[in-house]
């Protein structure tokens, strides 16, 4: 059974950078497609970025393209979300997700992390 533990959240100012990490336990991390989601106060959870099992394929929501980078180190069983030029609208709880498949889709989710809070002050 896979378990996901996020870390790296915190309070930053607009324009700052922050890197989130998601530690993966269970089977070898390369078996999972991974992604990051976020949920702002009073809003629904939304997709942020995803990365394939190998790390060769990535996708982002439009509002974070060019600012956020998802990556993975399968040797360390960790997925990262590098966030640059943060804006107040990026404030949310960020969740890591794993899926059974080459790439994360709506139909292959198998695990969620507990979330880490990112607060961006303007």
C-alpha cells in the first residue's frame, strides 16, 4: 500500500519561491504516476501538475505554466514541486497524489497525501 507524505509548505511573500516534496513509501516509486493538486479556502480541489512514471512527461494547469516545475527522483522515492514567482492566488493546501498507470488520470488514483499548506502574502 502506497503512502504519501508532503512537506515544504509555509508562509512566503508574493514573488518568492518554495519547493514542496512528496515522499513515497510502499512499492518502488517508479511504479506510480504522480501529481500535485491544491485546494484553496472555499474552493474545490484542482489539478496543478502531473508527471509520468519515468519523469519524461509532465503537464501543468495554465495558471502555473512557466512558474511551477514538477520533477521526481525515483532513487529517493520523492516527487517535487518547485514553485517560483508565487502569487497570492497560489495560497492553498497542496496535495500529492499517486496513480496506477504511466500518467495520472481521473480513473487511476490510488492514494493522496495529507496536504501541506502554502500561504502567499501580498
